[in-house]
């Protein structure tokens, strides 16, 4: 019998994207989306446009944070 492994993504090596709204919720700033949007506009939070939609590049953000250590 095959046992399924739980999904455990490698966020740094993979490519993972979030909407700005979801990213704001995850960092506890769901009520301050305008601040998160400003960070994106300033390039402080990496983002990509995919299929015409602006998405936060979570993988790039984690790499950026890791290199800042």
C-alpha cells in the first residue's frame, strides 16, 4: 500500500506566487493592503505579472530574505 507524503513545497527552489491580497493576509496586514501595494510598487516586495495579473513572487522574496542574513 502506497502512503502519500504530505505536500511540503521547497519555497526557495520552486516558483510560488500569491495575489497581493493573499500575501497581505498572510503577513497580518490584510486591513492595510495599500501599504503592501506600495511595497510592491517600490520593488521592496518582488512581484511578477502573469496572465495579466500582478502576483507577489514568494520564492524571490524568500531568496532575498535569505541573502540578507
